[in-house]
């Protein structure tokens, strides 16, 4: 997880790749009982953001408050 975050922050991967890999790592791959309280809180919030990210303008036009844009994403 930390490696993935590092890759995104340093510009080695884009938002779409990060979101997909975060989903596989956090939602499917990690035993949440292995995380400490801080990690659980931070990764849960990040999961909420990642799951609502869309790079597609059409999604934002269809449901403006349902999705995060890159601009929203970077602020979080």
C-alpha cells in the first residue's frame, strides 16, 4: 500500500492506475485486521475517494456530486 501511494505521489503512475491497484490491494488483498487504527482510518477514507474517482467528463456531467475529479482527488 505504501509503495503504491509513493508511486502515485511521485508521478510514476496516474490516477486511474492508482485507483485500480488500490482497489485490488485494499479491498481484495489486505487483511484489515493487520492494520493499526490509524492505517484503518486513513486507508478507509482513501478507499472512499478512490472508489468515486472518474476521469470521464461524461460521468461528472451525469452525476456531478457522485464522482471525484483529478482536481478533487489531488486535494484529498
